[in-house]
C-alpha cells in the first residue's frame, strides 16, 4: 500500500491526520457531524411553525412537478457523446445552492473563502489558504477551504440522489490558478459506517488565462472515508451520489481562486474502464489483505 | 468473495430447501425448507468486495426473516385452533396472514418495494436465482394450501398493476426485470385459481426465458438501457429482442403459451375483469421491453472502425434463445400430432 503510486502522490500534498481525536471503541456514530462539530441550537416552536407554513407552498409546487414528471413515464436515455450540464454559475440563486466552508468556520484554522459571481458571470471560488495551526492542543495540521452543493432532494425535504448511472465522465469547465484541487463526490449511505464515504479525485489546474475543460472518468475516483483513503476500493455507485464538492487544501499558504463555468456529466460510448485501481478480489481465507 | 467452493457448499441448501418445502407434508417442514433456502442464498449474495451488494443482501435478509418469522407465527396460530388441518372452525384471518407473509417473500404487491432495490444490488447470476428459483417454495405452499383464496385475486391484480406501472420509469436493466418479475407473479398467482400444476408450467417457461435474457446481458456486463442500445453486435441485439418479446408474451414466441393457457381457462371461469387487467399490464410490460431493444435494432447503426473489441461467440446464448423462438410452434405441433 505505501509503495503504490497513488499513496505516494497523495501523501505529498494531503497527509493525514489533520487533527487528533480520542480513540473510538466502536464504529457507531450518533450523528453525522460528530462530537467536535455538533452545535446545540435552542428551537422556538412558534418560529418553526411559521417557517414550515412558508415552506409548504414551495414544497407542494415541487411535489406537483415531481408527480407530473413521474407520470409522464418517459425516462431520458442518453446516447454516446451526450452531455448534461448539471450546474451552471450564472446567477446568485444558483450560487445559493452551494455551501462554502473553510477551517475558520469550524475553529480549525484561519483560512477564509467565498463563492461569488465573477465579472464574466461565472462562479468564482476564491479565498486565502492559511496553514497556521490554532493552539488547540488537538489540531495537528490546518488549512482547507471547500465548496459543496446542497444535497439532491425531492419535495417535502426528502433526501434524494443524483442518478448518473448512464454517464461515464464528469466534465468541468474551469480556470484555475495552478493549484491542485480535490473533487469530492459524496455517496452518503444509509448506515452510519457509510455516512462519510466520499469518492475523490485530484484535479490539476493550469494557471493560464485559457479555460480548461476537464473530462474525468468516474472510474478514476477513489474511495475515502473521513479523509482516509480506504484499503478496500470500490467503483463509485453512480446512482447514490448525494453531493459534489471542490476542496482547496495543502501546504502552500496563500490566495487561491478557481473560476467555474459549468459542471456536468458526459457519456462516452468508448470508455470501457470499470475501475482504475485494484479490482482483483483475494479469497477470504487469505488474511492480511 | 464468491469462489467455487463457496458456490458448491451453499447451492446445496439453496436447492434442497426448496425441495423440502415442495415435498413437505407439515407446516414445520415447509417453514424449515424456506429457512434453509435463505441460509443457502445469503452467502452467495453477500460478497464483501462490493458495498452495494452487501447492502442489498442485508435488506434481503431482513425482509425474508421478518416474513419467515411471521409465517411461523401464523401457522402456529392456526394450529392452536385446529391441530391437524384447516377446518371450518379456523377464522379467515389465518389464511390471510399466511398468504400475505408468503407474498412478502415472493415480492408480490403490495409488498414488492424491496425487489427492485435488492435486484439492482446483486450480480446477474444472483438476480437470476432471485427471480426464478426463490419464487418456487412460497408459490408451492400457496398452491398446496390456499389455491382458491379470494385474497390471491387482489394480490395478483395489484402485482399486475404495480409491476407494469413501476417498470415504465426505469432505465436500469435489473430494475426492469425485477418489475417484470412482479407482473409475472400476477400471472402465476392467477393460474392457481385454475389448477395446482399450471403455475409450475408458467414458472418453468419463465425461468427459461429469463435465463436466456440474463445470459445475453451478463457476459457483456450490460446494466443499463443505453449500453444495450449502443451495442454493435447485431446477432446479440436480435437475440435480446427475441427473448424480450417472448417475455412480454407476444404470440410467435414461447412466452405466449403459458399466458394463453391461463387466459383460456380464466375466461372459461368467467373472470373477465381479471383477464383484462392481466392483458393490459402485459401490454405495458411489452412497451418497456421493446424500449430496451428497439433503439439498437432500428435507430443506432454506427460501427467504429478504430475500436476493435473482441466479442465472445454466442454459443451459450443461441440454444436457449432458439427455445424461445421455436418453442411455441414445436409444442403446438406436438400437441396436434399426439
């Protein structure tokens, strides 16, 4: 494992762990955020009810659209060389579908970042990456900024998935600053051991003034859980994707910016690779592997 | 990991369990056969290499055990009323409960929601076992004990409607075949109103057709509609079309024969509404079967010159598909000659 080219490439930029936590005795987790980041909020029931009534109108509208699409019974079948643009960054409403976090929001560091509309009407993920470690006693390394889209959802706040089973590639039209960014495809599972399953890929950007269309096959994404790359790798389940995110992290402090035109998916009929990493299965009587 | 020793070990309880249920003379042995079948099937489907397969096998295990335990409870309850068999003294709820729990095990509506999600997570071979062999044991219990229960009519109707309507909005092949298995369940249950052996004939022919379909999809690793439509192998496309049309019950193919028999005898029993619901649901099923194959035969005809992939010869697929193609004609000829 330690001699594999994947591990060597990743250990140069992202070396785990970022923080020290007490040893856990079990895999069971009470909630998805974890004890360090769990926030206690006091709820006012009257405000909640008023908010709920306001949301009801939007949700009923969404539900009507869902039902009309469902009863049309005409699922879209994509042909080779078809693409679908899933996110564009033209307007501020579209930017509201993305959540921008940095380590200073979680009291883990001093970086700051923002997702704004650039003067070309494209999304601009920019900020300052600060690798100074706060004197917490728990944190070992610091410096990360992240944008993540809101979870795919159905009407009445029900969780849903992005179904990209018919596609083979992820395409992004971006203009970076030469840094390498990490693409994260979160596939939150139902059970708590699968809550933090994220498929990653390191996107290298060119710093130039020209736009770059990155066409990344889904077979190249590798599985990690809570930031740690898993030994037992799996091809990404394309019908269970919940979020997509872009992370800027590393050991080089300084400003960063990534301009994004669109993020979409593409079906390449000639792409036959199932998974780029080890696919052989060792029989269960062979231990230690 | 599914090695040959594991397959050899666990296929024995899988087969024997169903045999025990089908040849049992007591409730307990029938239940025991169901459990043995489950114990044999679970190791075959829960591979640790694939996250999705282990999740599907967990869901399958939970559903089947809940159904088995409720089935055990319901027949124990019946024996508290009458020790030997059902008599006029037993309340109507007990056959109700038994049939409902067995329909959970079968994946018949209204308890069919688990079948598409579980089928999606399994490999093609396990999908085939799930849709053909796993249906035998619960259907045999229903046919032996309650063949002419009115609840069967309700379950058959619901299965026909939900199997046809549910499959319309799907693009994943395994989910489509799962919904088609739900609607074929409707035909099998309605055949029990006619005779005790007709469902066996139906499931035998259904198993032949579905194994020839899966034999076409599995070696080429086809999991989605657009993979079938972009397939350039013309022989394979025609075999897939023949088998899918046979599954839909179109006349020159074998799949029409069991449906024809069931329709004929149900009409003789004056069950016109039932037959019309079954036929309409079959028509809807046929729509989404042809949607899989028509684009490969009629619309897309591109051959890449620079991409040379070696496709394996169709030696396994051909014999079974020939049964689908010529089975009806040969069986009719033999019946007329005899």
